[in-house]
């Protein structure tokens, strides 16, 4: 019997429990006004599989679960261990109602258990002892740590019939919605039960599962593993469904940590020989040091001694799980970091026992004395593990990474990304077949628990209606074009709005293979293309500077100086930079130097020499560059009117928040970057941003009130009056936070109106745009596809697989160029402008043709696309580069959350960019952020 203090602790643990994946944050959004009718009707299949309830009054019993170690009841147990404990409990439970209830139930590996057979409990909280089998060679303490207590408490009954009513649009009140949320959580947990023992769950809130079968190698000691993502969702069709999609993830190769680190930092493993990072050729050997180029621990130790490489090492492997080669394998340990000292220099106190005095010993001496091991690589840092009171260190050469250690998203290299795309980008027919293969493997009809719950899952994808919307008219100066298949040719068309005359500029070439005649030819062709399309180029013969990549900053500085000399002392409007090939690190460095490290900021345009020398594609390439240059000089490339929806009193706004890369717990938290972009002219083709730095990892925009006031003031200054209608497109909001966005951010926007003028109350429509979802559509008729097999641009779906009653739709406005096109999910959460489905869908489709820097439709409404670009590229200012020292600094005046922040002074950035007003405007015009190519 537990004492009073223990009982209170268990009660506290139960009271902290919650259901995480059932909440529906679309429920409070504006209801769907109607269904769209415009466009050509077609049929598509969706990666959704209908779920039928074969029993009308199915009740599920929900129990709260707490599992704790007997030896250390405060220990945080990993999910994998809890799952082992739970399975042992189920296997050893006595026969009868308890056994039946456990056998028919579903446990989420944390805190919730659901079953269709009620388990009789003798008292409100029952605790059950569980002992796991001892591992071979386990110590007495390890044997004791295999004892656990499982506390069980009945929580509630869940009526699953409400889920069906909700799909039919009948359970819309708060109480039934709560029941639906719990029902979704129960059913998602049920669907995962069989998967925990067949696959490995990783990320995606427990919805992603991976297998090591058919693993493909990646550069830098990586693997790409295939898997799937599965989720139970109510749908507008009147029935719930299971959404099933393929998934790919980057993982480290299992095995020697030393071999992995060697391959990443030296370009080879045990038998390698690529000749250094970024070299070519060589094998993919791993483990230990062989006879490859510079294969010595001294060389690796020298590389890892650099501070930025130490930080990179921690970023890569923080949280990775491993076992040790020199002792009996137990539960995997977790990497917390690495020592700054090598094994031979790392010293600590030991007690020899028998009352002898403590003495200092090195790690090398310890392993020799204790394990009779002579470390082969004592000059390397050691792995740190454990919390503050129980820290341990181990030599890198004794550490083996276990399978399924994911590579952190922010640490995936450009080479790895390129290879992953090759593996994952499947054309629609292949992706559909892969999805169906997973459906066959999962074989829901043979799962006893699904039969016990009276559920039946269709073996076929849902076939649903869709429509293909007509493209808008695209206007150039004196000519209107109708796009075809989501694209059109710039050809000899004149840009819609004039640019500032190009007078002061230069060309800096970093390709040593290009000679003066080659460079002059590129300049002549670029100037010719700009002039042909209506750009004003007054200086047709800019100065040229040739430089080496090793002198990147000096080369750009020389380019700026030469432009100033020829421009009569005026500030440079543009530097065209020629590179042999596009490399992300080099590209970012150029943009950062040009904006932040020259005497004053300068706009740049990068050109790739291989493309400019390719006679076959030179025309299209130069046209693309010309659109970017024209935009950066304040011009408007083309216009897409949306009559009846957007007029001179309408302001478009796009907003996004990007978050810092993950950091170790003992490192300061960097700020998040919030960006809003607004059209400041009535034609909605001149955009200006607001950038703010806010509490790290905070999704809601904290300073939105001031940002909106800035946008409205500038709109009023340009147009003579404030906007009367605001269309606010918001990206980057997870589905679980839609309701927060609709309330918190709307309140902040409304506050801006009142602070500007108590009588000012424009009508606002707030639309959330989501790309991070797993809905995919496949044509039923090949005539509805393009040459890639993707659906035609303008395909819209607003029924059957959408929300039961919220105002949402999926729109694929663009042509899929690689793999299977992903539609954007638009959710109207607030609508004071009373849009119909056709007007809203037509608006979003038309706007996707207005992106300033291309002659094709894009996948996302451009105003929010620009916000995405600016937020992403602003990262180069705020977050330290992988190869840079730790220069990022304080976000001052954060919201007092108690979180430690790294230091960064936003005012310094603002002041610098405002040094050159033309730069600050050109930097953002039509999304032409100077930090983007």
C-alpha cells in the first residue's frame, strides 16, 4: 500500500496527463459557406482509406497510465522501455476480464490506454508490479532497475459514434467536439499498436514509422530510410478515413561513431580515400582508421579542435543513442555532447577502495587499469552522457551508434539533401503504387484489435470529385497573355512597370575559367535581354572585376569600388556575381557579405557561368535573371488583376515565423524570426516587409500589432487612405495552433486598428496556408495530367477529404516539375469579407500567377511566399553559420519567459539596412530579398 506522500505524487502524475493528438483546432474556424462550382470537373483518388464502424454504439474505455521505476521513481523512462513494461504486463495478466481488456486495448507508450472491454478495478488507483527479464551479465543494481510499477486509473468513457456524427457535420458543439478529440486519440493509438513491434516510430508526433529494408546510402555517413505516415481523420465525406503516405528520413549509419565522425569531417571511413571533404571518388568504407588520405587520429583531432567543428559535432549527434563495445550491452545511452579535452588529457578523481585516498587519473590510464584496454585514439574528444548529477564520459572509439539515429534536420548537408530528393521524388504513378504497397503490408483486416473494435478499413483509395480552375490573364505592358499548363513565355513582352534606371553597377567574376571575352559576352546578352523586355539600362558597359573565391570579401569590395568610380561616386545599385556552380554555403556567404560586411549594403544578382554559356538554354536562363534584376531595381515584371476581389482599397499581407536550429540544453536559445510582408500600393505589386526577432520557438507573432501599424501607415502614405479590406495569409502554423492563431493574432491585428484610430475597423479575412501536410491526389484519367503524370495546374478539392465543416480546400496551382506535386491546404479561419468558396479559390489560384520572378504559377500565394523567403534568408544574419565562430548574440527585451537567449541586436541590422534607402526598398520589392537568388 502506498503511503500518503506517494499517493499524492501519483495523483499529481495523473493530473498532468493529457491527450495530445486528438484536438481539432479547425472546429472554431469560420464554417464553410458553400462548395465551389467553377472549373472543369474531374475525378481524382486521394491517399485516404475509408473507415467503417460496423457497430453503431461502440464505447471505448479510457484509462490513465503511469509507469515508474521502483529503484528511481523520478526517472524519465523512454517510450521503448515503457512499451516493454506494458507488453510484459499484458502477457502476465491473470485470465478473465483484465486479460480481455488488456488484449483488446491500445497503449500510446506514454500515459493513455484505451480498450473496448472495461477492466474492473478494485479501487480508484491500482498499481501492478512488473519485472522485466534480467540481461545476461547484469549487475545487482541493473537487476533491481528491471522492476517497475504500473499505476492504472479509469478516466472516462468515449462514445465513438460521435466521430461518425462529426464527419457528417452533426457534432459541432464544444462537448461533442471534445468527445471527437478523445475518439481520434483512441483510434490513432489503436492503429499504431501493431506497428510498434514491426517498425520504428520517429518524429511526426508518433505518426511516422520507418524500416531499414531497402536503405539507400547518403554522403557523409548517412542513410535514407523509407517508411510511411499514418493518421486517422474525420472527413467531409460522412465517414472518417486513414490517411497513408510514404515517408523518407535521413539517418546515421549504425556502427562505429568514430567511423561516422571520420567520414563526415575527413570525407572517408575506415577504408576511404575521397581525399578530404568535398573531394571526389573513393569508397564508402567505415569503421576505424585505414590507409585512406590523411587517415590519422591526430589529423582528425586537429580538425575537431576548431571551435566551430566542436559545435558542429554536438549539433550532429546531440541526443543520438549508442551502446558501448567494452561492456555488456544494456539500455542504449544518449549523447549529451563531447568533452573539450581529449582522452589522454581528461582527468578525474577515483577512489581505490579499502580506505585509500582519492587520486587523479586520466581516461587512458583508467581504461588500461580497469578494462585492460589500450586506447588507440587517445587524442580525440570523449562522448558525454547523463545528467548533471550522473555525468559519464566514454572514448569515442568505444561507442557504437544504434540503428535509427535520425540526422537533425538543420544538420542535413546539401549533398545529402540532393541524394534524398533523388530517392524520394517519385512521379505520381510510382508514389500511388508505393502507398498502396504500404496499405497491403499494413493489412488492417488481419489485425485482431481492429476486428475487436468493429472497424473496417477500405482496401482502396477514396475517389473524390475535383475541379480544374481556369488560369488568370497575365498582363505585360500593352499585352495580355493566357498561361498554358501553369506557365507562359516572357519572350519579347515588356515588363509591366518601369524600374529605376540601371546606372551604377559592376560584374564580379569568381570563375577562373572565364576569360574577358566570355565575361563581356555574358554582360552583352544580359543587357540585351533586360532592354528587350523593357528594363531601363543606362550603363551598358559596367566595370568587370575578376577574383578568386579565396578572396570573396575583397572581390565584392573591389566590385563595389569600381562601380562607384564609374558611377561618379554614387552608391552601387547592383553587383552581378558570376560563379562556376551554385553552392549553398558560398551563395549565403556572398549575400551576407554584400548586405552586412561592405561599407554599405549592396544588392547582388548571382549568375552561374555553366548556364550562361549553354547555348541551348541561354534564352530562358537570361529571361529568368532579367525578371529578378528588374524586380530588384524596383520594377514590376507582370500584373495579374483579380477584379471584384482586389481593388485599390485592399491590402494583401503575408506572415511567417522561422525558428532557430536545435541547440543543446546548456546553450542559449536563439530568437525566432517573425516576418510580415504587405502590399503598399493599391495594385498589390509593391511589397514591403517588417522583420522582428522574438522569443525562441514561439509560434504566435509577438509584435504583430506594431508590424500591422507600420504596414497600414505606409499603405496610407502611398495611397492617401487606409485599407478598408485586409486579406491576411499566414504560413508556418501547425494544425494544433489554428485556433490560437485565429484568436491571439486576430486580437493583435484588431488592436493595431484601434491604436491607429478608434473608429478604424477594416474588414479582415485570415487564411492559413499549409504545405507541411500529407494529402496527395492522383488523376483517375490520364487526360487530366501533364507530361510528368501530375494533375494539371489549378486542380482544387474542397469536399470529401476536407474538414467536415470548416472553410478549407486544397489547391495545386502549379505544375509539378519533380516528384508528386503537393497541393497547398488553405484554411479560412476568420472571414469578415464574406467570401464564397469560388471567390476564395479563384483568388488564391490567380495570385499564384503573380510571383514577380518567374513566368509560371507557384505553389503558394506569393505574398506569403515572400514572407517565407525573407524569414528563411534572414536566418543568415541571426543564426551562426556552420563554419563560423559563435557570433550570434542577444535578443534584448524578450518577453520575460525566463528562457536564456543568445545575444543579437536587431537594431544594428535595421540601422545598417536603412543606410541606403534604395537598398532597403529594393531588397524586398516583389519579394526580391537581397539574401535570395
